[in-house]
């Protein structure tokens, strides 16, 4: 194999490895569950046909408390408030 081919194979391999490592790190820093990363309030799921079809392992969400919108990883959901908690806060 020529020196130019070895050079191309090594640098293309390093480029692909860098993209894979960055993707993995960004995936792991996304929070799991349905809590807002800004204010820790429960978020609601937003229907996004394109995003959900391309990347089903993400959860498109919107926070009603601070108006944050983005993606989260699937994980544990917050428990729904009981009837006593709902009437107590009114």
C-alpha cells in the first residue's frame, strides 16, 4: 500500500472516531426522564414527526414553567400529582 493511501486511511479513521466519540458524549450528557434541565419542573412531550422518526431514542419535550424546549433521553417519568395535591395548590 502506498504512503498516500495509508495517510488517507489513518486520517479518515481518526475523523470518524472523533465524530463517534463526540456523538456518544453529547448523548450521555442529555438528561434522562421528563424533568427540565433548566428549572427541574416536569416537561410535556411534544409531537415532532420528523425528529421522532429520525431519532426515536430521544424524547422531544417542552417545559411549561420556563418555556424550555429540546430533547431528552427516555427515562423515568415524574409521578402525576394526586387529587389532594391538585386541590391544595389552587
